[in-house]
């Protein structure tokens, strides 16, 4: 209830002040409104820029090539190729993919001793 009474008193004082100092109020508004629009515009440009930059940062990153489900993956460092379900095929260095064993051997890769592709 105290907040309501305080708000009503502030409203009445504001209306009284505007009616008594109407000309000064108009001059004040003529100065405040353009300044507020300029500041608001700058804020919107800044926020829009932040939004624009965050959208650019969220662009999808090209993923490394993944071999087909029945294919083989080759480790580019060790030159060893693995089946898809081999525990060593999960290495970040396994980026080459081959459709069949002959393709991997022809590319200079040797078969994994663990999964025996």
C-alpha cells in the first residue's frame, strides 16, 4: 500500500510540475529525446554487432572425413589402417578412409595387428 501511495504522489507531482513548467519541460524533452535515440541506436548497433559476431563464431566446423560403415580408416602418422570398430580407429590421426583393403595397401598403409582388417 505504501508503494501505491508513493507512486500516486510522484504521479501527481509530475503532472503538477509539467503543467507549471510546461515550456521548460518541452525544451528538456527536445534535448532528451534525440540524445536518447542516439544512445539507443548506438546500443542496438553494439548489441547487433555482438549478436553478429556470436553467429559467426557458431558456424559449423568442417568435420574430418569419416569412412563408410563398411570401410577402413587409416592413421596418417603410423600408416596403419583399421576397421571401423577397432579401438585404435578412434584416434584423431585416423583421417584417411578406404573402401577396401586393397586401396589401403596400395596407398602404403599396413593392416592393424589388433583388428586384422
